[in-house]
C-alpha cells in the first residue's frame, strides 16, 4: 500500500523554479580518488575492506575497515595547514578542491557561492589521539586542538580557500548528513539565495574507540578472518556494517548559470525530502512507513511518480535490521513494483556522513550510463520477495531518474532524486 502523501512547501512552488545541476564532483574514498576510479571499483563489486593494524593494537574487537588509499596532499594542503586540520577535514577539503576546479566556479561572484557540508562524527581522530597521547592533561593539549575538532572546520576551510562568502553551513544528521547538505544546498539555489553551492559530506571515524563503540552495539560485522566478505547489503548472511572513511563533494549550480558558462553538466538534483522516524535513537522503524513517505515526497518534489524512477541507490548498510526495514520501505513506496536496487556500501563500507554524498554522485553517473552496479558479496538475497537487488554483474536499464536513500541514527531519513543530464 502506498503511504499517504502530505502536501509539502516544495510542491507549492511555481513550475519555473530554478533547476539545480551538478557541474563538479570530487571524491576521496576507499573505492578511488576520482569518480572514474570509484565507478570501476563499484561496477566490479570489489570490496575495499582490509585489516588495519592500528585497530587491533588499539584494542578494537574489529580489526578491519575501508580506508582511503594514500595520496599526495601537497597539491591540496600546505604543511602548515596540515598541523591545523584533522583527517576528516583533509579528505573533505581535497574532495572540494577537485570539485571546484572541475566545475570552474572559483572565479564567480563570491557572495553568490555557498558551502554546505555534512558530517556525522566530525573531528573524532584528534579528540581520541589527545586522550591517548596526552592522557587528557590540559597542559599538554596541542594549540590547534579546538579548530581540528570543530565540526564546521571543513566548510570554513573550503570557504576560506576560495573566498566564498555565501551561506557556509555544516549539517549533522548522522549517516544522512551528506545527503542533507546536498538537499539543503539545492534548496538555497532554488530559493534564489545562491547561484552555486559546494555541497557534500565527509567523515573519518576509523579509530579503535569508534569501532569498539559500534561493536558494543553489535552494529559492526565481526568477520576478522575474511574482511573482504564482511559488507554484504541485503544478503542473508550479513552480520553488520563495515566502517569506512571518505568524502564526496558536488558543485551545484543554477542550470541557467551553468549553460551560460558552457560548463559540463553531470546531471540534476531534482527532488529532495527529509523526515524523522520519531521511533528509536538507533533502530529504524521496522515497517518502513516513515522512510517510504520520505521517498514518496522526494519523488513528488521532482515532479515525478514512482513509476518514473529507473533505479534505487539504497542506504544498504549490511545490518540485518536496517536492510530489512529499507526493503520494507521501498516495497511500500513502490507498491511492490520497485525498480532495480543497488547498494554501494558493499564496496566502500559505511562512510558515515560521507555516504549519502558519494552515493548521490554514483547515482548521477549510473543514470547517465544507464547501468545498475551489482551489490558486492551478495550471494543469497534475503529480500528477494520484496525488492529486486542487482548482483553478480552490472545491469543495463533505460535512461531514467535515480532515487538515492540515506538513513541515519535518530531516524533521520533523507532521499534525493537525481536526473541524467538533459
């Protein structure tokens, strides 16, 4: 049964509201440092989970994760800056630089360019290292401890790098943070407050403290003997998610502005919706009713119907409860006729606040290429009676919009509808 749809302010807007397109994409992820690398890894369904010695040495019961491969920071960040910023901000700033340079917006009027980024965890590595290395002694705290741990540090650094003086906002909606940032940035452009927004998400929470905390909640996979098989969204043998790190940043722009500059357009952010389960601080609503309503709102915000959606990029964490609840929500929203479903976290692990932004970027490329990536490690689909999950090999589909789901602790639901370029 399709959930009741309530009127939203977006639907009251005139039909000529500005269209928001994507003119730049920057990524720093376990699957690759560019979108070309990411897509090769995702289409091959190749897991990036690997053992991490520092986790075992730090006492974490889970000894593996998905980390961003080493790369040269010199083109992005000065050595002085590196002393002032944390690992999450490094990844976010580098991804943003790639996106801004690709889009060619660095010279646009600064007052009309904003920065909207999302993070679920923020500067955790600095806080943890301060406690471990300095024994919480205030007299031994490094002078840059505060700016390194500020959640808004990444957005501020991007704005400072380019002199962008539009709205500079940081969102924290748990694992939906990156998608929230993109959706809210698109709204600012549609409202006429900005012409361009640098928007996305980031996190780097691969630390012994964080993994131990999630392990105590029984949220993480415990496959220490086979980490490459651990993240397996919608598989009957899934036992938890795999922690990842990374950043993905998109440049959003009024379509008219992009066309006037002759900018390359990757696609369009056409629909956005967010709501809250108001149910449990970490567990999703098992029937998926509120998440289904969020999907329906995003589709309607794009001026579409569920039948128009060509594929779904699921949140797909690889935890038993979340995958089951999302499958129920998709089944409900699409009245049992859902299009093919994929889930990137089988490859990248869970990038926390960065996940929704990366998955939005992947969705755009998939819409353009008319392809659905297979889900990594999926051999026994547990939700085959409710949803059609792609596995084994990439699947060809018609050119059509993509629905990208992001759900976070606290019942934070965010859905984006992405269109291929027209």
